[in-house]
C-alpha cells in the first residue's frame, strides 16, 4: 500500500510540474511568434521600398537610353 501511495504522489507531482512547463512554453511560443510576425511585417515594408526604388531606377535608365 505504501508503494501505491508513493507512486501516486510521484505521478501527481510529475503532472503538476509538466502542466506548469506547458504554460511557460506557450508563453515563450507566443513571444517568438510575435517577434516573427514583426520581422515579417518589416520585411514586407522593406520589400515594397526596394520594389519602388527598382521601378525608379528602371525609369531613369529608360530616360538615359532615350537620350
């Protein structure tokens, strides 16, 4: 009977610690996802700026070619 109680306590404590780890992991995962989304939005903005500058350069080159 003592072995059963010890086993139950060990399983119970293991269950409690594993639940708290999951909560921490979820919070860390959310933080990482937010950082990734911020980087993606910044990347989209930079890509749009680059495309605009490429169009301007192409237009300038066409103007130079026509001279």
